[in-house]
């Protein structure tokens, strides 16, 4: 259970940072 939890957290963090990158690039453009 703990390992799945860590994986989910990492996945969410990766998606959030990816979204931030897309938003940042839109703002820069």
C-alpha cells in the first residue's frame, strides 16, 4: 500500500509540474 501511495504521489507531482510547464510556456509565448 505504501509503495502504491508513493507512486501515486510521484505521478501527481509529475503531472502537476508538466501542467505548470505548459502554462508557463503559454504565458511566455
